[in-house]
C-alpha cells in the first residue's frame, strides 16, 4: 500500500493540516466530520469519499489544484524512491 492513492492522499491531508496548525479535532470541526474519521483517513485506514475530501480541502483552506499537485508529487516521490 506504500504507493496507493489512499496513502498519498492521507499524507497530503496530514501535511496541510500540520502546516495550517490544526489538530485533527479542529479540522474535523471545520469540515463537519468526526475526529476519528480524520484520524482513520490520515492513517490510510479509511477510504475517503469525494464529498468528504472536498469538505476537508475546503476546511484546510487549500486551493484544490495545489492539493492535487501535492498528491501527484507524493506519487513521483514514491516512484523515485524505488
């Protein structure tokens, strides 16, 4: 699962959450989601719906293009690490 889209997306969410100095609880509150759901997503234990992803990106106040560029960069980094 090291190169899965789920894992790359979870790393990206955590990255932007930390940069924005948000706890999982605060992010969940802003996104209208449960904190345990955010935790499961960040640990790549939960598959995220597109609706929830949209809510999270909006709560992170990150441009969607920037978010997905970071996800793609994670994919490139995974490939170059192999």
